[in-house]
C-alpha cells in the first residue's frame, strides 16, 4: 500500500468517526474484509454507528466465527446488499459489546436481523413466545432470549422504535420469558403443576410495560388449590414451581443469566411466604399494607400462569389501591416519600445517578404515581401502570399543566434513552452515567449527538435533569393555581373537589382556606399576580415539607399583603436564589419567626443572598455601634430604647431564620450536621444581642437623666445562661448590678442614681410595643429578692466575705461583665474569682450542701403533672443535671485547672475532659444531652412563640419540633424515644460524677 493511499484512507476513517484509524485500517485490510474494504456503503454504515471502531471490530469477529466459507460469503453479500440488515447489525455491533459477544458465540443468529416485514417492526408477546418456543432448558432459553433481544436492540439503535416502544417490547419479551420459564418448571414437576393454579403478577417496570434492558423483574405469586387438592399441599407445590421459575431466569449458566426475578414486593417482603392464596393477599393489604405497597400495586399486571386467577387478583386488589389516599397515615407517608431518597447513594456517584439522583427518573415516576393515587380514585382514566401514559392522562384531565407534562415527557424520554444505551453496552444493570470520555462519546453518538458528542450529551443531560428537578414539585402545585385563576377557554383545570383532595394529600388541614389564599395571591392580570403564579408552585412544595403547611401559606399571604406594593419584595423572591426557600422554611416552622417578621416585614430582605447581610449573625461590636448610634439620634430615652428594641427584634429574626434554615436544610445545602454548633450560634447571637441592647438602654437612660456622666460608675454583670453565652430565644436576662460612686459623690446620691437607672432600664425594656420585651431578672443577687437591686463593689465584697453561701459561689461561676463601665466589671470579676475558684476546692460539707440543694430544686420546682423524663431543664439528664455536674467540677478543680475558668458549659466540659476529670465517653454523653435539651427548648420557643421546658402535646406542634430536630413526618415518637434515651444515658453519668463519692 502506498503512503498516499494510506493517508487518504486514514483521513476517510477519521471523517467517518473512527477514533483509532490505524487499527481500523488494519482490520479493513485483513482477510475477512478483503473483498469489500473499498465499498463506500460499508464505510458509510460503520460511520453511522455509535462507535465505528467497536462496530468494525465486532464485524470482523463475527465474520471470523462463521462456520463455513459459504456462511462467511452469505453474511458479507447480505450485509452489502441489504440496507436494513446492514443498519441493524452494525448498529448493534457499535452499541453493545455484550450482544457482539453473543453473535460471536452463535454466529448464525445474525439471520434474526434480516427479516424486515411490517409485523416484525412491532412484535408482541405472541411473537416473542414463538421466538422462545424451541427452548428446552435454561441454557437454550438464554440463547433464544438474546436472539429476541437482538431484534429489539436493532430497532432501538436504528430509531425504528422510540424509547417507550422499546421499553414495551422489553416488557413483552420478559412476559414471554416468564411464561416459557414457568412451562419448563411445570414440565419438570408435572405433579406440582397439577396440584395448583399459579399466577405470576408482574410489578415495577415489567408490570408497567416499561422495562429496561437489564433490570430485576419484580413479581408477586398468587396460587389456589386445584380441585381436590388440600390448600397446604397446593401452596407447597406452587412454591416449588415459583422457586424453579426464579432459578431458571436468574441463575448463571455458560450463557450467563437472563435477569434476576425479584419477589420482594410481596406481602411482608423477604420475611413473607413466596406464594400466597388470593384471600391471604387481600387480608394482608386490607390490614397491614403501607402506602408504598399500594403505590407498587399501581403497576401490577398478570403476565404468566393461570389468567383467570391473575385477573381475580387484580379485581380484588385494585380497588384497594384507589382507597389508599383515604388512609389515616397517607399524608405522613406522602410527606416522607416525597423527599428524595439520596442518602444511600455514595457521594461520589450522586452527580452521575440517572435514576435516584435529584432530577432523575425516580422523581418523574414518583410524582406521576402520587398524583395517580390522589386523583385516580375518582377518575379511572388515570389508572395506567405506564409512566408516560399516566402523565398524558393527567395532562388531559387538567391534573397537570399541559406544557409541564410535555416538558416532563421529553425529559423522561431522554433520560430513559440514556439509561437504555448505558445498559445495552455490556448488558449490565446500572444507572450511572460513565466517566470515561470514550464511553461518553459512544453514548452521545448513540443518541444522535454527532458534532461534539461528549459536550452535547453533558449539556442535554443537565438540561433535562434541571427540567425534572424544577417541575417535580411544580407538578403538584401549578394546577392548584390554575384552579383559582382565569384560564384560556378550553384549557383543562382541576375541579374544586380535585384541588381539595390534592391539598389534603399534601398535608393541608384546611384546604378551603388554602384555596382562598391562593386565589387572593395569584388571581388577576397584574404583574404582581403573574410573579406570584411563578413563585407559588415551588413555595407550596416547601410549605408542604413542614409540619404546618396551612400556617406557612397563611403567613406568606400576610407578608405578601404587607409588602405587595414594595417593588423589591417579589423581585427578591424571584431573583435571589435562596430567598424564596428561606422564607418558606421560616414561615412554616412555627410562630416565633413569623411573628417577629410581621412586626417589620421589610426584614424579609435578610433572607436573600445580596446586600441585606444574609443570615450570618452580626458581631457584638457592630450591633452595639448601630444601637448606640440610634440612641444618639433619639430625642429621649423612650425613643432611644424603642430603636434599640427594634434592632433587637430584627436581629432575633435573623438568628431564628438562620437557625431554622440550618436545621431544616435547603435544596442546595443539607441541614447542619453539628447540632452543638447550631446551639452555640444561637446562644452567642442572642447573648451578644442582649448585651448590645442593655448597653444602648443604659446609654439612653443615663443621657436623659444625667447627660454624659452618671454620678456613679455602673456595670451590668451577666449571670446564668446570659453570662455563659447560652441564651435561648425565650430566656430572661439574669444579671447583677454593681456601682461605685465617683470621686466626690456621696454614696447616698450614687446609690439613688444607680437604682433609678436600673428601674428605668427595666421599665423601658418591658413597655408594651410591637417589639418583644426583654425581661431583666436580678434574683441571683445577694439575699435574693430581699436584697437591694444594686450594690456598691465594697458592699458586694463585704457580703461575700461574711455571708456568702455555697450556692452563690456556684452561681458566680457564670458571672461575666456585659455592659457599663469595663474597669468596674473587671474589678468585680477579680473580687469573685476566689469565691468561684476556691484555692482549696470544696469541703465535703459544701459538696453535700450542693447535692441537697439540687435534690430540693428537683422536687419543688418540677411542675405538677409534668413528665420528668421529658422535662429538658429539671428532668433526669436535663440541663440542670449536666450544668450542676460541670459546675461541681469547676468549684473543685478550677483553681488548679485554668481551662475550667470559663462561664460556658460546653467549654468547661471540654476542659474537664482534657484535664482527665472525666472520661471522653462521659464528656460526650453529657455534651450530647445538654445540646439536645437546649435544642428542644429553642424548638419549643420557635414553634409555640413562648418559652417551655417540655415537648408540646399538640400533634402539629410536636411534629414541628421534630422537623426542627431532623425527624421526618410521622416520627415524633422516635424523637421522644431518642430524647429519653439520651437523657437516661446522661443521668447515669450524673449519678456517678455528681452524686458518687
């Protein structure tokens, strides 16, 4: 061969899509293709395949395998002369190494691709049964099955059939295969066959007439005794037949396997009997079946065995499917099932998962099935087991928007085509998009993307996946809006009853009110209504994901009414990626955050990604600066404190919103896994905000009464959870007030001024207004409620030196200056350090006194009727248990262990562990219990809008607390069990560390 000719052939091969022209040239010059190597028809046909290199290699292997020179010549002559065979055979060889291997092992099977009659274009079960008729054992059945599969794949890769028709043909071939396998099993055991009537019910994709190339074939077996046969004997015989059928299809032989037959969708799954009578099936579904099992029955279809029994099975069970939406637990099951199940997909695979990943095939199938369950009971037209047929029926009936249905149909067809071609390559069960460029290139070309197959495939796949992801939720909610909006003449719409059914199924307790809200928000022809119609389908889905969708929708209407004329509001929700979802989560999570927002709806701006500051907590210095500036502009103290309380309200909303979003997670970011971090963020944010509010209030009161300088130095000392940076949403501010007369000022005058300041601060912070009050509690002061509200530093010194009790030393462990004169605050700390960190630790008498006080507190302060095991503050393993245990360690060891000199519980606990004062395991148990109890208290305040130390009893409120803590719908009992378990473990540690010797 001359170099010039080689160069010309090399170029032609490149132009026809070969990636290894040198190897292709060698194959074309080889003995198998000598007579046709220059035939332009062959090269053109190879270039039209998904992988020309693969197709050429497979063709050479097939030619080499021909048993005689005559057979070799016949194949080549037919290949060149007959375009249908050429396209089919080369199309398969370029798309599937597995079928190329089959043809090499069975080199005359290519004849199955020659026939090109009209009836051959769309064969059904009868034609496939004829194709399998000669099978006499599992091996010959596999050979015949693959011969039939060749014809299906050929029509698929040549575009003769579309993806839905291909899936239908695969299901028909599976039906014929199950019938043949059952016949083989019956021939092997005629006595068993005579003893029973057995029907095979196809489920899943086979039942839905939409099977993949490689998939488990899901079945359920139902049997009845033959006349004169006792039922137990008949069931034993039927079980043997069913087991043999499964082995015939599933077992690996020299010809491989066909596919696994999976009977795990039967009643009780793997734990239940393989075969049941019809009455046993009916009894199970009437009494025990879960919602997902009725969902699975949507696709049930008799395919083999006794046809009358199969039909009786359908007649008995299908009515139960359409009653599933009336079951008590349907809403909770639906909410649980609607969440995408991606937890079990390895993180490295989730972006390549075609079936289960976000925007995958399961999203479409599930959405369609759920709408069928809700509306199919009143509309028989929806009762198809095939996804695309059901989607068409839903659109025709107005249950799904026509445009949405068309886009979903297109996306589903593309994704299923990808899945088919990926599986066809090696005939392996997989839903993962390959990573290798050669695989992506072949896949892209097989789908008609020839210019830049890899980039084109990636682009189209992501586009269709995005369509599914966006329409998945919208599918449920768009028709609800159409039901209350003005539609074009002739456009199908949900009836009022259908809209009501759907809202109930999605968790709305008052569907009539929900429809009124939707009508108020979305009806009309204004730009505002148009934007709402765009937003609401997605928002409604997020509301339904909460424990109280009704409240979410009502609150959204209130906010929209308040801000509807504000130009930035709807624009923010439409354009800012996170704002709409954040708002939906916040409005449906409970009362506190919506109440804070309603008092100043413009705080919605904080929920966006832009310049509103987002949801990140602000630093104390920035808060104090803003509040002091507002106080400085105010005309009087009342106005200044009002401004400070307004900032506090806004920042409480920011903190609550961030907490809710972090606890619930969003579509783009999962829920915060570190529960302790969530508690710490809330505690630090609310504590810093309270400090800044007190600093501003102090400045406002002093400025109005005395100008720039108060006659006495004045400091506020945080105590309890305030001093520990652990305030919750409903916490009072525990404080001590200390002052020191300035030089030349009489103590009486200084004391009067200090008391006036305290009285005015407390009054102004509790005045009725739109802003939540800040309650100041000074009961931890010397002598408690009987003692003076304010003392001088010398008075504190004298008291603590002479009268101090052990409980006061314990309380002072959490003392920290929070506002006022910093130097005075520092000197107060120096004064109390020897008390709270005693040089000699604690005497045994002091330890006994602390234990006695704790026991008394538990018995006297626990509310009557409260369940101690669920009381987060005083119950066993609650906050008090953990905090008193940690504080006992601090009193005993902080003088020698500097790490224990902290006001923060978790910090002190970590320091005690580092110092070897308790084991790492015990520290972890106490920390987990403290964090959980704190989270529960925060949740109760967020949900109910008022503080509480126990779980709510009202079911929706309890469910909302559960959602905040990460428990899905219907799992409130699991949450309570987990709390009891965590608290019980903590109490065991407390008994050892606090009460032990």
